[in-house]
C-alpha cells in the first residue's frame, strides 16, 4: 500500500493514525500542498478532486476520502477494531465520528484556510467566515465535555475512529491559536490519554 | 422507528429516500427549524447537537448524523443494498458518498445559510462565503460529469447512497438559483433517472 500524504494536514494524519493503530507498514509519498503538488495533472489520475490523502492499494485502486480509506483499512485489518462490532455499536461510533468531522475537523480546516489565507492562490479566503468557524468549533465542545464526563472515549467505552478524528481536529486548530481551555477537564483527561498512544505521533 | 424530520432540509431527505428505497414504514415528527423547534431543551435529549434528522429506534436509542443513520438502516434492512457488497465496492461507494457530501451537499447548505441569512438569529451569515460555496459546488461538477459519462450511477454500475446524497444536494441548492447547466449532459441524464425513482418524492 502507498499513502499520498502531507505531514501537516489533519486528514492524512487520520489515516496515518489508523495505519499505526493496526501496526501496518506502507510506502509514503509526501505532497507539498503549498507548492501545489496536488494540483499537477499527474495527480489527477490518483484523485481527480486533487485532495490528499489517497491510499493506493496493491492492485492499483486509488482510494480517496478519509472516512472511506479508514473504514476500508479497518475492514481489511480488523485488529484492533476501530468501528465497533455490533450494528448499534457501529452506528454510535459512526455518529460520533461524523460529529467530530463536521463539528470539529471541518471548522478547524475552514478556520485555517480562511484566517491564514494559506491557499489564497486557489480560493477566496473570507476572514469573517474563518472567525465564525472558530466559534463553531468552540460551540461543539460543551457536548463533547459531557460525553467524556460519562465515557472514557468519545463513542463510549472503547477507543474508536471518533477519537482519532477529534484529536486531529483539536491539534490542527492550534495553528490559529485555539486551544481546549481548563473549563473542559474531561476533554483534557481524554487528550492526555490520546497523547500517550504510540499512534499519536504517526 | 420514528424520524425527527424537516420537509425542506436536505439531510432529513437523504434518510427519507433511504427508508423509501427499503420500503419501510415509520413514524414522522416534523420540526419547524425556522421557529427553532430543534433548539428547545426537550430536543436536546434527542440530539444534544440540536440537529435533524434523528432516527429513534424501538428501544429508544436516538441515532443522529445522516451517514450513520443511513448506514444503520442499510445494515438492518439490506434489500436493496445501498452500500455495496464487497469490501472494495463498499469503499468506492463510501468514497463517492463522502465526495458528494463534502463537495456538493455542504457547499449547498453553506450557500443557503450564508446567502439567505435564514438562520441569522443563531449564526453570523457571511455573504462572501456563501458565494464562495456556490463556486465550490460548481467546481465539483466537471469530475462528476466525467464519472457519469463512464458509469450509469455515481459510484459505478449500481445505484447507491452516493446517488441519494448527490440528488439531495443538487435539488437543495436551487434555493439560491443554482442549477445544473446543459454543459453536463450526463449529470442531466442521471438526474432524469433519479426523478423517475419513487423514492425521489419521499
């Protein structure tokens, strides 16, 4: 397997963390997104939507979109299970993973893109929307704090893909100087546990 | 099963279309989002993030986040299969479904929210970002046209959840007067096929 990667972006990190949790070896090609490596015509054959990560399988199939990649890896290499075992457990993990993606990760990406203007050669940054995205990120935290008051991990009693998605969002938004405050002791407790996992530094 | 629903929003429609494809009966409670029904304290017990759709299962479990709900229904009621049968087919459908969600449906939602200001009592609409969202939506169409030139349905040879997500996005963005132009004959052909399915009017 080969991962088209970027060391700074949160979505490739989600995939690297899944691969690390599974203990899998893989080839890695790092793309310089600022220089537009992903916009070159040769990359369009890998992903016509020009995004990383992409996981190229041994038969040549290039799989993109982080949740599709992570779920595929989990199905092909079930140990340790990151998406649950029963239909209901899977649904609850799915629910929390999608919450963490849409309520933390996307706002973190939008905050970065619209506040820093890093990709202003290929999009129109709107600073006010960047600030609104920071507010959206912060608004999602109280419910997460309650969830982590009642559960060890985000989707319940077991570590799951939702924890990976959340930590990638929380670390990424530091780029615009947003941090989890002391008013969230259970998110802090969970975050410390995430940092202790070897996959954290993948 | 009981669906917490809204007749105008695209995400509840995705769930209704899945339920219609499966031929399932269910109870429906419609929330008036403009009036803030979803922000009332009693709804926080159903979904602490105050969003529809939510599917309440017979045992009382309230499942939210559209992709989690749709996948759960598909697993519980496999006929007709909307998520694929082999691991690779599932991965490709997942990939296209997530593309349609992040590149068509979210831009359509953002365009609505930020251009019309419909929810300005609970968010800060940023008109320029609404217009950028329209551009993002339109930018995603050429790759979709190519995909539908080579395939009958969005994820390949069979109808899938990705078709449902895409049609809900394409219909919703009409609210800000964006339509699929004649330069996309294969998207038009696919769209006509979608309109012929009984689930289209669910």
